[in-house]
C-alpha cells in the first residue's frame, strides 16, 4: 500500500490534481481545507476522507481511494494538535500528524507529539501502526527543548514500541543528518530542513531502496514550501 504525506501550504482545492499523480492509496495532507465545505471538484474527489481541524480553511485530512476503508479511531486528543487516528481496512492504525504551537507555553510542536504518545503509545504497540506527517521537528533543534521530550526522545519512544523511521531505515542516515530536505523555509533553497516523517511498525515495512521517496524542490516548490514524502508498506 502506497501512502503519501504532504503539507500542501493551504489551497489544496487547487492542488489536489497534482498530488494524485503520485497514484497513492492514501494521502495524508496537512493545511488542507475541509472538503465537506467544497462544492467543486475537490469535494467530489474527496468522497472517501476523514478530516480534523479548528478552521474549515486549514486542517489535517486523510484521503483514501475507493477500495480502502478508513474509520476514525476514538482516541482522545486532550487538546493536543493536530492528530487524526484512523483504522485502515481493519488491518492497521494510521495516525496523521501536523504538530502545531497549540498555544502551549511548554509543549509546542514536537512536545505535542510527545504528549500524544503518552496517551496512546500502548494502543500503537498493540496493533500494527503507521504515524506520518509534518512533525515540525528535527534532531538539530534538540537543545531548544527540555531533554525529556525533544525530537530524539520521541524517536526513542517510537523505537521502544517497535516503530522505526522509514526514511532513516532505508537510507541508513542518522537523525539530524538527512540529505533529502522535505521543507524549504519561505521556499528558500538556502534554508532546507527535513521535518516530515513516516514511522511504521517494523513488521509491515519491507526494506527496499524504492520503499520511500522524497519529492524534488524543482517540481513542488511552485505548490508548497514542503515536498511530498511517499512510502510503501505491506
């Protein structure tokens, strides 16, 4: 099954035709509009979707092909932002992620995911699980956070429940030393960062060189400051 995660930088109703060319079974899209409020082609295309967000103009959506069944999981968020957990084909959990500032004085961005794992890592460990999206984080910023819940700590928590970063597993690169950026601040090629990730239970991921793919800035910066992250699981 092919999954794509992409922060579309808003205006997804005018961009979805581009991402569908990647021919994925599931798209996890950050900063997209709620398609239930769209009367155009976007709304028609998004017939099989789930969405979460505080504003209908910008949220987190999971869009599946007609052959894929997605069901929202009743996992409480406790105000953490922004997470969308679903069950896919009654086979595995998929947690879409778009970490945000969330008006938190302490647990911002990667701290939001740290707190979410505190709530739900036992559920993730109990079933095959994929977690992917825009984490707004990288190991290079660890010193900006309390050492108890920085990026490296989140990676360790996921590893402890048998979930690995697919990009790093395939490339052999270390966290914080990624050669393929997923984000260009203000679309500036001189400000590249790797902040979008996919983690998966080890036993539903096949270690192949083509199992992950990062989009090219030449093709995607016209549409967003992020490029798509594609990956395949069993």
